[in-house]
C-alpha cells in the first residue's frame, strides 16, 4: 500500500514536471511583445507576428492603466460621454484585456493574433482620447 | 511574627530583577500602545480629510467644465474660482497647506503633504492635468484653442471640438484624482493595518507581560501567605487577634493548646479559658494595645493552669489587621523551673527546710521588723550530738533519715510563724519572732526534750541529743550575723557544759569561746579550701643508715594564720569532731603520695608511710573501710601504709576497745602496719598491748631525751625498748636531736630512729631529693663499725 501510494505520488510529480516543461516549451514558441503604458501613451512594436503572442505590459506610471487588444482597422466607436470607447460595441473584436495595473507593474497577456490590423488602448476615463492608443500590424 | 515579616523577602534578587523587567516592559508597551492609538486616530482622521479633498477634485473638475460651458452660454458661473480651488487643492495635496472650502460644502481645512513617491507622482500628474484643464478652459473662454504640444501632462488630445476636448481633460483630471484618492486611501489603509498589527502586537505583548506580572505577584503573594501561614500555624506560639468585639482570630496552636475549635474561641470564647484574676489585665491590654508584655494564665484541657507570656502588638492602625495582636508563649515550664531553682537555692534538699541563706534572709527581715516594733526575737542554734557516729556506723542513708526526722520534730514544735532551718551538717537553727527570754528558753527546752525521744532509723533505736545555744534580741536595731555568732558561742558553751543542754548567750562567753569558734570555722573552711598539706619526716634504720619509712605530718597553711603547727589546731579538731575529716584527708593524701613515689621507683624496700590516727577515727567504727578505700583509690599495696595510734586511744575499756581491736585486726590482716605512738605515756600494760596486732612501738621523745638526763630515766627507756622487743615488734626512737641521743638509743638496741638529727619534716618534693640519693644524705650520721 505504502509503495503504491509512493509510486502514485512520484508519478504525479513527474506528470507536473513534464507538464511544466511542455507548457514552457509551448510559451517559448509564443513570441513576447514588450509594451509600455504610461501617462498617456502606449508604446509597442508596429509589427507583430501572427499566432500566439505574449504581451509583456509594463506600466511606467504615474497612473494606473488598462491594456486592451482589439482587432479593428477603423476608429473605435465612443460611448455617449464622448470620452471613452464603447467596449461593448467591439466586444467580439476584443482579443485580450488587462484590468488597470498599478504603476511599476509588469503583466503578461497571452493572446492569439491573426493576420490583420489591431489597436492597443487604455480605456480609463479620458485616457483613450488623451492619447493612450496605438495600432499594430499582425503579419 | 512582626520581626519575621521584616526579614522575610518573597522575592530573590533575581526575582526582583525579573519583576522589574516585566513591569518596565509592561509600562513601555502600554505607553507605546496608547501613543500609537492616539497617533493612529489623529492620522486616520487626517487621512480622511486628505482623501475627501482628493476625491473632491474629481467633482470639481467636472463642475469646472460645466461652469465654463455655462459661462460660455451666457449664464452666471465662476469657473475661475473653481479653477483656483482645483489648483490650490492639488498643491495642498502634494505638499500640504490650506485647502479652500467650496461654497455650500465643507469648511476650509489644512492638510499635510503626501510623502509616498508613487502617490506624489500621481498628485503631480493631477496638478499637471488641472493646469491643462484650467488653461484649456480659459483658452476656450477666450475663443482660442491650445495646441497639443503645450499640454503639461504628456497627453495628446487630438479632438478638435473644444468642448469635447475640455471634457476629455476633465475626465483625465477626474480619473487621475480618483486614482490618487484611491492610492492615498490604500496607503492609509495599509498604515492603519500596520498600526492595528502593531497595536495587536503591543496589546498581546502587554497582555502577556501583565499575565507574567500577575503570575509573579500571585506566586509571591502565595509564597508570602504560605510563609506566614506556616509560621503562624506551625509555631508553638499562640497567636491571637483582638478587636472591639473580642477575639477575632486564634491560631491553630491556640486550638491545640485548649483543644477547642477556632469558632469556639472567637468573641468572648477565649476569655473563658483565662484565669479569672488575669482577665481584666488581658482585656485591658487587648483594648489598648498596652502593656507590650503581659503574663497571664489559661486553663488547659486537663484543668491545669498554664503560664503564658505574651507580647502585645497594637496593630489597630494597620488596616490589614485592625486589632491588637497577642503572641503568647507557654512559659509554665520556665516559671516552674524558676520557682524550683529559687526553692532549691533557699531550701535544704534533704529536709525541705530553709537553708542558711534563707534563714539569714528571714533573720534580717525579722530584725527589721523588730527594729520597727521593738518586739524581741531569739535565735536558737542546735547541734546534734552523736550524729557523726550514726552516720559512720549505720551509713549515710541512716544519717539522712535521722536528719529528716529531727527536722520534722523541730518543725512540729515551733509555731507556724517561726522559721526552722538546717544550716548544714547536723546544725539546725530556729528563729523565734516576738518571743521573749522565758518563751524562747522554754521552747528551746521543749525542742531538746522532743529530740531526746528515741528515733528509729533502719531498725536501730537511736537516742540523739543536741546542744543548743540561744541568743536573744531584746528588740530594736541588730545584726543577724552577730546574733548567729552569739548563738554559736552559746552552743559551744552548751557543748562544753555537757550533752543535751542549752545555754543562753552571755557577753562573757564571747571572750571565752570566741577565738576557738573562729578557729573551728576556719578549720572547716580550710578543709574545703585545701589549705592542709602533709610533710614527711624520714625514719632511719640504725643498722643500715637507710630510710625505711616516713611519718606523714599534717600542716595547715592558713591564709590568716600562716603555716600553723598541729598543736594549735589538732586539739580543737579532736574536740569538734573535725579530726575525722582531717584524718581521712591525711590518709588519702599519704596513700596517694606514696603511690606516686612508688610509681616513680623512688622507694627502697621495705618502706612504710606512717599516718597518725585519732581515737575519734577509730571510734567511728569506719576506720578500716576508710583506710581500705584510700588504699584502693591510690592503688597502693597495704604494706606501704602504717597507722600510728596513740596509746591513750587503746586503753579505754568496754565495747569501744573491742571495736578498735576488730578494726585494727582487719587492717593488719590486709597488710597495713600498726604502731603505738607516744609509747610510755599512757600507762598501758603489757597485757593490754598484747591484744592488739602491732608492728612497731614508738618511744616517746621524752624518754629519748631522758636517757641523757639520768641513769634512772635511761633505765626506763631501756625497759621500753625491751618491752617492744618482748612483744616481738620494732622499736623506734622519736625526736633524736643529737649524736649523743643517737648513740644512746643505738646502745639500747633501738631499731629505728627519727628526728631533727637526720631530717626535719620535709615537703614531698624535698623528700624526693633525699630518696633519690639516700646514702649521701645519711652516710655521715652512721658511726663506723656500727652493728647491723
């Protein structure tokens, strides 16, 4: 019994290690895209390869910022306040969202990108129209 | 108990340090906790104001836009004021300072600036956005448009519509303000949480310390309580606490002593056991706390009164006791012992009568009374006759019984107020108060009569008489010492007059007997004080010129009279009976000294130490036992001891002569030598001497000296020597003082000689020198060619 339990534990551990190794190998395939957000800009490479991509989002402050990835080649519609983008309107085109992150934080957002035109933005009140949007081309 | 409490310390020095540390920690943590609480309270109140101001910026930004639009549309509005408030608030949030009030809102307040870098960055951004917003608003009102590049907050507003542009800037300002307020609140939250944690830590620490402190105090208190409880309960001291309402506490020892439970003793319970005569004093002490020492009696369960000695401590002012404390100890045994010692010191153990000290005390008191009252008094001094003989022949137990019976008889005759005392030995004294001449004399007579009735002791019917001296004191001043001495003189006179009588003291008696009485007293003391010693006069064998023995001679080295010759005191010693004691001393000392010489191998063979024995010693009937004891105690063989007995002691007819013969024969059989002293002076017949065991005859010095005076006397002396030889004993010439005397005695056939010609009596150490070299000392005195 004890031996059996020990074997099970060993197998489970092995499985975890193998699994980790597999996922590590998998993320190694996904290229990392470094993005910085700060008052009131988003800096990102113009071109990003299609497929699985990991956005490494660093907030340089001084404010907290969101990070939203939307596939769109036209201007995003605004809410009635004329200040923020209407996220509900392009919900289906949104491929990834990071909720507001504190200044100094570095976060990852894993998305699958297809070829096309994407817009990166922070939609906190006034931020989008205050300059926090950038476009990338996925090839 | 109170003394004990002063010395008792519940804490060791280490314990005291620990306790101090605990108390200090407790005090510090409490103080810190309170300080933190106060600080945190003021801080959180303050942060609330800051957050309120930060949050208000959001509203103000939106209000500013509306006021700008209102003003633009021609309505009344004051956006410039709002802009100023926005700006001042932003500055105050950043670096501290007064925050202006908004109309209809809160009051003006002053806040401190933020220190956290991230919060400051947000606030700076807020300030930038406020600048951008208000400038954009002002430009709009002026009809201008601000270019993107002039914005300070690094924003790029690409919207052309100035209103929307304003709204965006307001939204940004509002958003950043909100975020800043959140940051400040979060930070305040963190601070509060930290403070709460610190307070919890301090609280827990303080609580632990309090517990430790309380535990230490409890332990100490418990130890102290246990200490005192065990002191009180284990102590044999009786501890009682009294209040207004009587006994409030009685220790277990009290319960034990009285066999009563504590409740029975409380209130008036204890007083029931106190001796009625002592209750008032005890109650008084218990009420007033004085006197501090108290003696009282309690009745134990067996009905006996126990003496208690109590220390009274007034603790009425001590709120823990609020009463008078009695620490009592049972001193019954001590009191009994003291009484017994007092009794022993003043009473004669054998008869139970007062002793000389008490008699003197009573006499002095009686004289003092007499001096006041003028009443006469009398001192009767009684000396038993024949007591010594009873003691010696029937033993000391019989003598003791006799004395006890005499004491009873004396006490039975006198009045209860009179004092009968035993002054020592067989001497009794009676003190008669308020008794004149005739009454005293008649009582004295009755006492003697009563005494003469036969007394049965150990199966023997004894007739004891006494000699009584009576000294009368007519009244007035007088000295006890003199009265006693007068009675002594009178008694001596009675003794002289004959047995069984009394004499009244007369002043002329003092002259007659005074000196003798003094001498007798001194002799008694001298015996006690070892003032007597022995000298030894060598006895020389005329044939060999060697020492064959010594005569032990008693000397009295009196501190008042100097070295006193025997002639001065022996007759008195004989008359007073002291000779028996003196004789015993001589026997013991001579035996002991001879045994020492023998042990030192100084003695030639044979050697005899001759000791003079008094007729009185023989008359006691105890001579042989006394001699035997002396020999045994000294470890001396009997043949080294000789007894010289005066001729007169042997010639009495009757039973005493038989007794003497019996004792001497017993001693002779042991090996003790017997000699007749002063031979020729007692007119003893040959027949009388033949009955006695004899070894030597001492020719009295008068005959030795007479040899030179006349032929007639020389013939008598020659007869004496012949008589000795006829009896088969050795003849020794006493008092040889010249060569002529020596030659004569030698010619008469005398065997031994002693006298100044050879040696004066010598001290023991002087004799030792002679014994070490006998030939050197006596060689010259032996004529050439003398017969051996």
